[in-house]
């Protein structure tokens, strides 16, 4: 699977207290030509996060998080991520030991991307990582599209925004004219400008765009 | 048994006393018998004498009375000048009434016989000899009578009769007066023997001989059925006018003889003695019967006791032959009493028979045997009838008979095979429990171990997969990366191997053995497993081993306390305590305070104290109360055997395990002691610590 190089170099963040496992995973990822960055503890990763500027990450990323760690455990870190604005562009894959499966499943239900039970089949893990990166890439694309829509919306005048809302609601021009107490002709002009600014060709396309950007 | 061993010495004074008593009894009896005999004899003689006196007196009086009466009758013959014929008839009549009067004569003044009448009851007196030849005494008496004018007796004289017989007689001369003129004399002749017969009663006649004697002892006449023996005699004078007759009573009883009296006395004495003996015998028999019944009871009791015993009893004489076995012994070895009599005993294992025989010889002959040996007994092996060998414990005591002779040996034989089995079983159980507990510990550690093993395995898998990826899609950097991967794989495989080895080392069941080991080696052995647990929670382990009894002349760091212990078991104790400590700090203790201290101190010359201290929240009192209860646990995955087993192990080593709050009231300290090796100076047993 190829990622759009335009989105930047994908990065895999590894949080595991075991240096050996971290090194081995990094090496494995490298053999699949994936860049990785390791952290020895949840605290180290949180410190790293604190220095990031929004929007982050700028390139497709994923987090491989060990459930059991001395100090802040993987789950606690995940809870904190959930509480703060958690970037959808950073899917979390839990690395679980024997016996941690139920907690991992619970974590997945709360939004984690996946979990992998140790000892894992390595290339399967990398496949999952790539899926996560793919998801991250899509999220970045969505985020960028949403950002573009937001910019377009910002350029709309007050009247144009009112007209757009009514168009999305599926009202015909005549009805819009009645609601806004303007002529049908004026409505048509506003509508054409909205379509132009939002770079869409039909009302359906406009509705989809807005729905996607709000998601 | 006990009665027969009684020594005879206490009997001696009793026997002597008894003999003395018997002698005194016999002596008293003898004295009594002698006195009795003497008294009897003297009584008999005085009685015989008295009797003789009485007879003599009575007879004398009777004779005198008789004579006087006859004299009066004679005087009466002459009253009234009777006619001759008439006088003769009267005289005959008179003589018929008085046997002793043999003849009556009338004489004139010149003493010539005018008339004479002889007794009709016998021979006439003067048939053999003429009256005229025998009248000197008569004449003298008549002269006296005339002179005295009273009847007078003549001296006695002997009148012979035909056939050698004769009568000693006395004459009574009665002067006859006629009108104041002497008219002649009447002479009566009395036979003395007839006088005696008349005077003597039948009774007297049977017991005594009466006789008249002269002064020189010549016997004049006698009467009586038997002759006197001359021992008891009494004499009386019969005073008659003109003459005195001496009367002698002689008892027929001789001197009382000793023999019949002695025999009587002896019979009496013997009877008394016999009675006494019979009494004694009866008493003895009663006592004997009592003793016998007591003995029978004791025998029955002993029999019941022997039969009820499960201890085998065996008695052997000095030659080693079996003289007695009880049913328990027969049951134990399975041989009957008869089978046991053979030589060598069938319960000796054939392979040991020679050795046993030698041992038995030594034992049986061993004079200087210690009694303590018998008390403590010795172990041996016997064989049952079915060929099964079994261990026995034998206690022997000397057999001593009633005379105090040593006649053999009595052995008590205990079948200790069951005991051995139980001991073996118990030991196996203990071992199994230990092993189980070790396995339980490992089980509790399983998730930890799997995690620990997962790390190197995951790494290895990662490197392997990555290497495959590189081989499929290589570039110029591939060989270098592969080399790196293979190095790491080897490294991680080695690490996994070490983990498995440490677990295997811990679980492996070993024979219990005590060894002297330095405390640091003991801790080093479990440290990998301790660190493994500690790492997950970020706990630091701090080990502090104090030097043993530091001295000025040697650097203290070269001395490490040494302990005597079973290494495997102690490693488990340490592992349990450290794991408890680490787990106690997992939840509430801040990360930088998670320190587990392991301290070792030589607390005493003979004891080494180990302290495992954590900084956890401490132990709640209700938990503390049950801490050492088996199968009590506060953890969901725990079996609860840990602490109770730890305490058992420490106590088996002679030490003690306790716990309490840490030095500043924080956390918990578990302390246990182990014995230090026994040496002359424990300070010298230093072990270099590779610092």
C-alpha cells in the first residue's frame, strides 16, 4: 500500500519500557522502510507531545503503545489522550501481553485503532501499522479538506451563508426567497456565488462537503 | 519376673527370728513337761503315802475295836456260872461270829485247862503241837491279868499247823471272879491273820497289804490280795492290855515310775505341738491358697497382658535357644512357636544369619553390657515367613530367676516398619509440599514470566521477520543490517535461556540438604527473579550485607555472614518475601520511594538475621492476625501458601520468622533468623566478597 508522498514521511511512535522490544520493532519497521521514534515511558512521550504544535502530526503517524509499563501505564496514557483533544491523525495500536486482552478490547471500544497481542506475528503488526498509517493519512486529508471548507465558509457573506443553509436544508429557490424576503433572482445569484466559493457544482455535493468537514 | 529377682538377704533375719521362736516354744514345752512330770510324781507318791497312812490307821482302830468287842463277849461267857454244856455252846457260837477267835479255854486257878472249845470254822489249833508246849506266853498273860484284875493279852506266838502252815496268835486271858474270889481264867486265842482279814475292807485289801510286824521287822501275819512293795508304808501301834502290836500297811503301789508319766507328758506335749503345727499349717495353707490364687490371677493377668501386647516378646537362654515367645512375636514374624525352635531362628534373614549369630554370641556372653544399651535398644532386620524383610527395634533385659541367677535375656521386639513407612511418607509429603509450593510460586509468577519471556521472544521474532523482509527487498545496506539483526537475535535467545534456567533452577526438586553458604550468594541466587518482579513496578532493590563481627585487624568488607541452610528452600523464602514487598509497593507508593531493602546482619554469634523491608502501606491488623494461616491470601491469583510455608521452612532451620512496621513506622519489615555455622570462632570463617 502506498501512501501519498505529498502527505509527508510517515512516522511510527513506539512507547515501550523494554529497550529490546523497542529496538527490535524499530529495526523491523525500518526493514519495511518505515520511520519510527521510540520512547521509554509514557511520561517521555507526554513530554514529547507537549512540545508539538497543532495541528499535529503533519504527516501520517501511529502510536504503538505497550499496555504494561512501570510508572504511567499504556492505558493511563491512552485515557489522557482521550481526555485531551486527541488527534484522529494518531491511531493507537496497543501492544498487550498475555492476560491484558480484555483491557485492550475495552480500549479499542473507546477508540483505539487496534491491539496486537504479544508475541505478535511481526509482519502482521507492520500490516496493522500500515493500515493505521493509512487511516492517519486519510484523517490528514480530511483535516486538510475540512480546513479548506472552513476557509471557504469564512469567505462567504452573511447573506450567502443564510442562503447556503437553506439550500442544504433542501428548499427550492422560491421558498428561500420567501423565507429571506428577497427575490428569486437574488437567491439564484447568491447560490451561484456560494457554489463558486465552495467549489461545488450541486447542492448535494455542497451538503456532503459540509457534513464531511464537520465529522 | 519381679518376684524371682528378689534377693534372699532380707529373709535371713526373719528366718533366724522364726528359728528362735521355735526353739523358745520347744524349750517352754520341755520345761512345762518336766514340771508336770515332777509334780505328778510327787503328787502320786504323797497320795500313796497318805493312803497307806489312812489304811493303817483305820485298820488299827478296827482291830482294836474288834478285839475289845470280842473281849467283852468272852467276859460275858462267864457270867452267871454257866453250865459246862451251855458254856461250850456259847463259846462255839461266839467263835462262829468271830473268825479271828480260834479257841476258848477255861482254866482253873492253877492255869490248868479245864474246858476248851476250838473254832468250828477251821482246823483246831493245837493239833500239831500240844497246848501245853505253847502256853508260856499264856501263863505270863494270866499272871498279869490276875495281878491287874483285868483281861490281858499275851505276846504273840506261832502255832504250827499241818502242811507247813501255822497261825501267829495272841491269847487273851480274862480272870474269872466268882463272888469276889478268883475262880480261874478264860483264855481266848486270836489268830492275827484272821484279825487282819476281819479288819480289812475289800478296797483296802486290793490296794494294800496289812501285816503285823515285830520291832525288828519280822512279819508275824499278813493280809491282803497282793504283796506290798515296801515303798509306801505306814505303821500303827495297836495298844492292847498286856501287849502292843505293830500294824503295818504297805501299799502295793511301788515308787511311781517315770516312764508312763513321761510318755503321757510327751504325748501331751507332742499333741500340743501337733496342734500348734496343725494350726500353723492351716494358717500356712490358707496363706498359700491366697498366694496361689493371687499367683493364678497374676498369671492370668500376665497372660492377658502378653496376649494383648503388640510388642513381640522373646526370651532366650544363655545358649541363645528360644525359651518363650508371645503371640505378638509369632504374629509379627509369622512363624509358630514350634517353628521358632530351630537353629538358626527362621526369622533371621538367611543372608545375615552368620552376622546375627556372631552378634548374638557377643550379646549373650557380653558380661559388661551396658544397661543403657538395653534401654536404648538396637535396630535389626527380621524376615517374615513370606520372606518380607522388616526393620525391628529390639530392647533386651537380663532374665533373672528366683535364685537370682542370670538365665538368659528377655527381648522386646517392636516392628518399626510402619513407623519407617510413615516417616518416609511424611518426608515425601513434606518434599512434595515444598515442591508444590515452589510450583505455586512459579504459577503465581507465570504472567510475570510470560511477559519476561515475551520480550526476548518478541525481539527475536521481530529481527527474524525484518531480516526476511530485507532479503525480499534488499539494498546495499542489507548485509550490515542482517548482521546486526542476527547479533541481536543471539543476544535475546541467550537472555530467554537465562530466564528459563533461573526458573528451572528454582523449581527443580532437590534432596533436602544443609550447607554452609555465604548470605550474599544466597541473595545473588534469587536476585534475577527478584529484579524481574521489581522492574515492572519500577522498584529498586538495595542490598546491605553487614560484615560479620568486624575486627580491627581485618577489613570488614571481607567478611560476609554465613548461614547453614537448605539453599533451595531459603531461596524460596527470600523470593516470597521480596515479592510480597514489591507487590505491597505497587499501588500506593510513589515511584521514587519504591525501594526494597534487603539487609543481612550477624545479630548473634550463632544467628544471622535477614530483613526484607518495603515502603508499602503496611499490614492491616486484621490481615496481620491471619498472615501465617495457610491458604490465606489477599491476592486474587495467590495460593496463600507463601508465608505459612516460609515460617515452616525457617522454623525447620531452627530460626524464627516475624514481621513488624519499618524503622520510621513506614512500610513493613519481615525478619528471619538462620543459624550461623558452628565453628570455634565464627569470625574466622570469612568469605571474600567480590565487591
